């Protein structure tokens, strides 16, 4: 449990509260993972939370499942719904693609977190 709950890094609201592993701001609805004690210096503003299609927080190394069929450029077939992707890496991708991974049969690619769920 966090003894001193930090104010919101976006709107500076002092009425933040802890929900599971996240700190939540009731005014602007911003959610973030609190920094370790004594380590906060500006990194908390840059930290972002990536959530899957059902709202679970994703982390590096997680296994996810594709929830809808995806078309892949240059491939006659796409990625089918239910395809399991192991060992993802979260990145700041282009156009909302925030997961870097290797899909069996397709190779390395980036996916949007809105088309996967934690598995």
C-alpha cells in the first residue's frame, strides 16, 4: 500500500486514490503506475499504461491472444482470431501500434493493443 499517494501528474489533483496496482485521478480519469519510493523525479509523467481490448494492463513479456482477424500486407492469409502471441514488447509505435512481437508464420510485426487480450 502506498503511504503518501502522489498527486495526478496531468492535472495536479490531490484527491487521487489507489486501485489495484494503479493510482487513479477522479477529476481527469488519468491512471498510472506509481514510481518506486525515492525514484520519482519526472519519470512518472512519461510512464504510460497500455491496456488490451478488455482493459487489462499489459507489460513486457506478456502473452496475448488476437481477438479479431487481421489482414497482413503481402500475405494471402491474415492472422486468425485466437492466435496466441508470446513475449510481447511495449513500444511507442506509429499510428497506435504499441506492441512489438513475433507472430508464428508471419514474423516480426507491430500490433495495436485494441485487437488483443491478455492470455
